[in-house]
C-alpha cells in the first residue's frame, strides 16, 4: 500500500484521576461500592482522565477533545494541504450531523483547516475510530488524497456521571448481580474514560524522521455468529455491556479473526516486533497472551505486546490512537520493525487489524 503514518498526536484532558478519586468526578450511585473494588481489581487501570470537573461540569466536549488531538498531531507537520478527514466515536451529543462535520467546523474555528474537505464519520463502539483510520488509509492509498487525518475520540464521563446515568435497577431479580441490567451499566463507570487521538497519513514517508508504512488492513464483523453484547441506547444515552456474552464470545471470535487475518496475508505473528491491542481490561491479559502464542506458530521468539491501559485508561474508540502515539514517542524503533494494531469491539463483535512497518526518512 502507498500510505504512511507520518505524525501521531493525542489529548488526555485534565490531570490523571486515581482509582480513589473516581467518584469525586463521576459522583456516587446507590449500591455501587459492592462492585467498584472488584471491577477495579479486575481491569488493572490505576489512573484515567475525565473531561469534567468535580462538580460534573464538562471542561471539554467530545468535539474539542478530537480538535485538540488533531492540533497536537499537526503541530510539527509540514504536510501538504489536508484533503480528507475521518473520525469515529461511540457517543456524541448530536446524532446528526456526522461527528466529522462538527470537527471540521471546530478545526476551521481554531484556524487549523480553512478549506473544503472530504469527510467521513464513523459510529459504533471501540472500532469506530479504527474504521475511520481504515477509511483514511484507503483514501490515500487509492490516490484520492495525498494527505489525510484520522481521529478517534471519546467522552464517556458525559454519560456515566451520576447526574446523567439512569441504570435499570433489577438487582433484586438476580442471585448473581453480574447478571443484572443494573450491573451491565454501572460497572462501566469504573471501566471507561475520556481522551482523543489522531494520525496524519500521507502518500510519501516523512523527510525528517521515521514513518509507519501501512502494509495492509483487515476488518471483519461476526455479528452473524454472536448476540448483541454492548449497546448505547439513544433516547436516554444508557450504555451497557452484557459480561456473560462478552466472556463467551470475545476470545473465540478474536482468535478466529486473528487466524483469518494472518491466513489472508500469508503471515505469522512471529514477523512482528510488537502487537498493540486495544484491551478493555487486564482481565483478558492471559487470554490475549495465549492467542498470540497460538498465532506465532512454532517460533521460539516470543511476540510481545504493549499497552498503556493502566495509565491512560480505556478510552474506547480513541484507545488505539492514544496507544500508538505514546508507543512511538517512548519506544526506540528501527527501520523494518513491524507493528500490528489490533482492535476488537464487543458491540456485536467487530474486529479491525492494521499492519505497519517502520521506514526511515525519505
């Protein structure tokens, strides 16, 4: 493919919030202390960021989070005129117009983009941001545009704070509270947080530093095999996830997807230096390691993975962008290193994978 990631950027709002201060920002709900410690011990997140203050007033909206990520991405860029803008998010205050229309306007207002663009808006859950990235990659690879930006952004706190969230209270109907609709909504308050990330895509590698050449993209939905697991209901902005369906289907379908992607491109994971997985919780860490070992074939070389889940939090559609930005800034990369982006979504089990190779300056 003739497409290169030449810049990355991200934005995490305000100061990091440790586990003990979550309810300072999100407020409290009756009975949630019975699940809080269990969920936090399971997910392994030790800090996250919220785009709101201690009075639950938003300090940024989701469009501003995206705008600031784009500005950080383009801060040191000498790229040619941007022609294509794609963005994805789980939740935005307006269901229409599309997310990217509002983002385009915000970028104009801040002086970043002052001309017409082709845009693409992507909805969904965790893979909405990755789907936007795939669309931008294809726009550059086809030659439609020489320069594109793709964005993932989330403002989960806006619908998880106690002044907004309205869980269905059916706890008295279940011997195991984890089977209740109440739990499927409330536990997400200790799972999700806010942030945004962006990447700049060009049809030529950077003249100044390392770029990431896109080898291929691969995306598959398994909604024909699995029931609905995670949903956002528009009338009351109630987000919920059925953990029973998640536990039953995520790992088998992720394994199937990964094997299918490797087969389709005649590859094995052993050719990669590292996998960057969007991992919602460290609960899945051992399962992820097992899947990676299975797909690495008979190689004696261990394929590593890298995540910033513990310190950046689970930012949903933005996670893969925020992860990639921190990874390329902190790690020493060499020409030829291969990096695999892996984004699973539990909405109804959609998966996106993007293969990258590090290339030196042009």
